[in-house]
């Protein structure tokens, strides 16, 4: 069922686990993630970047597809449809399109502008029954056109945003979109702990979940992270499975060129990595 992410993340904070946000790019990805969530009785968040939304012809198309798939697949676990790294304008488009959750990424604005725009969007989102995520301190690297320098979030600025009534907060702690370089310094748990001390039980979000060691993931969850975003890892699993299928010549055997067959190995690979992440995050059986 399509819901806001507020309640599922409150439960995650109380239960000391995290809910995975898995970004979707097409029907196959959405189907695989929904099926895995249902099979494992896990709440799930479907993330949609503005680039992916445009690729799928618009947010209205995405919302209609997700709602129909939830009905047709008899999905009974909590599902949130969430805008990932949304612009101010993108947030309003997703609100109108029927998303159940939005993220306003105002991290590149001066803090006062971030506060003003976030405050406005919190009022609108809550009036419509949507949950809203905000960000302080940019996430490093690049993902779908969103580029960040990777600044560590100022805990005091995090508190300013938290006090606006956002439902969950992304605070930069050295995490990076995409693949992590070999010389990555790791997550700044001191900054995370300081932020947590100021914002209380507000769920924290860890972007760039691909490639972070399991022990760091578990420590982050113990310090209040209740939502972890995964995108690159799904892309890597999908491309590897698809590459093997083509390199083995299976697309040339019989009707192996049929898109339903051609994309099937990648879709199964996504189910594999999503289940693996749900196990790591501790969300299995928590629906």
C-alpha cells in the first residue's frame, strides 16, 4: 500500500533498523523491488530522481505506474514513493503528481534560504499528507546530475532544519554517491553523534549506501540512521547480469532477444541485491 514514509521510519528508529530507499528507473526495477519487499515482509521506499522521472516521461507517469503495480501485484507492505534530491520546483511537481513523499535538497543554498524553502514545503507537504526529507551538508560525488562536494553537515544547522518539522533529515557525514574511492576516509561518526544529540529521535538518512562497509552501516543505524539509499549498486548488479546474458549469446538463442527475456537476468539481480540490503538494514519482517 502507498503511504508516506513517516510512520515506517519512526518504527525503524524505535526498532534500531533502517528502511531501504531503492531508486527506480523503469518498470522492471519497480517490479523487482516491490516483489522483494512483499516476499520479505519489509517496508520499502521507492526513490525517483528528477532525471529518472524525466526519463520515464514525467512524475505523473511514475506515480500512476507505481500505484497500479501495487494494486496488480497485491502489495500489502508499506511503500513510499519518494522524490530523491528534489529541487524546489520538482517538489511541487511530485506533490501534484501523487507522490507520497518528497525530498527537498536545499543543501547548496545558504542556510537561511534552505530554512525558508524547507519551511514552506513542510507546510504544503503535511497539508497533503506527504512526508518530507531535507538535507544539510551536501553528499559527495555525482548521481544523476546531482553533484556535491561532500561537506560534513553542521549539527547546529541540522537542528535549524529539524526544528521546521521535517519528517527525516539527510546530514552529510562523508558519504558519497556512486562508487567510493580507495582513499575514502569513511563516515564521520562524531559529526553524526553530535547531530543526533541535537535533533533527538528524528530519523536520519544515509545517502550513498553503495559500498559502505557493513560495520559502518550498522554503526550508523545504532546512531539514529533509519533510511539508507541504494542506487549505484542496483545499477551495477543489473548491468553485470545483462552483460553476462549477452556475452553468453543467449539473446541470439531462440527468442532470447525478446525484451522480457533480455531484461529478466538484470531484474533478478536487482531482487538479489535488494534482499541482501534489507537483511543488512534489518527491515525484513518489519512490515
